[in-house]
C-alpha cells in the first residue's frame, strides 16, 4: 500500500482554518497531491468529515525526564544511565501515540537523545522524529548543577558544567561530536528553576562563544531565559530559541520578531506548580500571591501581542517533571486558550506549522505537497475545541511518513 487517498476530510493544513470535503493523496511517505482533479488510484479512505491535521511537534522534549524533582538525587543520577534510555524509549512512544510525530530536544542525560534518534530511525523503537539535544550546559552551581560541594562526580549526567568562553566552546564541540543537534544553555533563573528570573547565569562572552561554536558547526542554541535581561542577552548573542521568556515585554517582542527567534512559553509546568501551591490560576482570578503566579499572569497577558507582532511561538513543555507527566502534551495547548485567550486555531498553528519550522527540517508541520505525510485523524474539530486532543480515543489514526502508526478504527 504505497498510495493512500484520504477523501471527505476536514483539512487543517497547519495554517488556515479547516476546509471541509478535502482530498489528500499520500505517496512515498509524503503528501503527493491536494484535491487532485479527476480519478486517483490508490487505497481510498473516506474520513467521513473527520479532521485531518499535521502531526504535532513537541518542541521542548526532555526524553529522560520521569518524575524529575520527586527524588533528592543529583540531576541525572536518579537512575542508572541505561535506565534513562528505557525512560526515553517509553516517552518517545508516548509522544508518538499522542499525535506528536516530531520532538525537539531540550536536554537529556547521558547522551540519550542522539541514540534515541538513531534507534527510532533504525526501526528498533517506535517514536517520533527527534532533534537530539545536548546536556544542560550550565555554569558552576547554577540551574541543574545541584551537586553538593563535596561531591566530585562526572559532569556528564544531566548537567555539564562550563565556566568561561573556552569551556563553553569546548563543550559545544564535544556535544556535537556526541550527536547533539541542539545546544541547551541556562542563561537565567526563573520559570520554577532555581533563583529568580532576574538572575543571569552566563556572561555575554560565554553565550557568544556558545552560539559561535554551535553555529559554526550547523547546530542551533536554545536557552532557558526567563527574565528580560536574559532575553535581551540571548538576542544580542544570536540564540535561536528562547525557552520560557516569562519576562517578555514590548522591547523583547519587537526584537524577537525582527530576529525570527523562536519562543516557547511552556506555561503548563507553571500552571501545575501554581495549582500545587494553591495560587489562583482559574479564569478571572488575577490576585496571584507568588512571583511565579505574577510571572504566569504577565506571560499570559503578552502572548497574544507577541503572536500578532510576528514572534514565532511554538509549543513544548517540561513534561517528565513531577506532577507533569509525559503524555499530557496536549494539556499545554489548552493553557494558552484558557488562560491567555489565544484562539485554538492559533495555538494549533504553534503546535504544527511553527513546530515544524522549529525542527529546522523544512518538511514537517504542514500539509502541503512535498511535505512528509506525518498526519493525525481527529474525531471532531480541535480548532474549535482544543481539549479534544487530550483524549487519545479521539485520535482516530496517526501516520508517520505515510505509514499508519495507529490505524483507523474498523
Ligand atoms: Zn526544560
């Protein structure tokens, strides 16, 4: 079965509002034609008006996270290195069956991401397409470097400790040699990581050396940057992806849009943390008691403006943190609709079209002729009710590269 003709689809192509009665032809793993004229050979599948949409992209994927924060271990040493690989295999499978056919790494322990990508490509594991990430590159004593001072242990669990431009440059080159295609650095505190968002952890020279070394070898850089100062520092250095950006204001928005820098607000983790802390997060309640609550409210209030200004926003969150399990990916999408007032259609563009751009591959995230046939058949219209995507029974079929991962129900 090489040629599939989906008929009677409500087509959400990753950009425009759904269009009823569409025909989509898949051949050789890619989209071969849209609404072809005349008869078309192939296996015809009548979708009965169900939504056909691009596979989504989880743009902030921690493959080795599982109940992170629940155990008082040095980060990345919660389990044996090999066990982390099994965690990653399970998380990858979960993502695929949730309709996320591509993931972009945001750091993983023990070089797991590169092997995860290879194992999936080689057919050893079921999983999405993977942009493999580096370890967390962090400065001594910051962010995920939570080693007690007396403990002399390897850098290479989750946190890789670097100080000074030369050490960052060396780390970048070594991480690329180990298979990373995305470099992850911690530029600020905030977003429920240690220290306040105003805390800036890297010098301008360290960040510039990181970006220069990465770009010099075709690798991109993503930064945990929550506060305004850190966001501007990222822009000055040419960072490709700003994770969180909680302190984004008009100046940041203008510069992020101009530079084409991606922003991943990743507001599901803060929502879960605030709920656990009992800080109000329900609609209409804005009397936040905590810094985290006020940062959440601020980000919700500026996201629409950022989108309208042309900032490239994508989705993906810290799943695998305690209380935020892998598999809940679609719950992040609901946060932007419920708490930031963004339309479901716009949020779905972030999860598909923009996520596809985030991968850097150029051929995923939209349904267009020539793009990879990574597709999800949904029972219902997620562009009017985004919560549908949280219900796996409503994901009637999932295809990756034109092959059914999850077949249509018979
Ligand atoms: Zn993260």
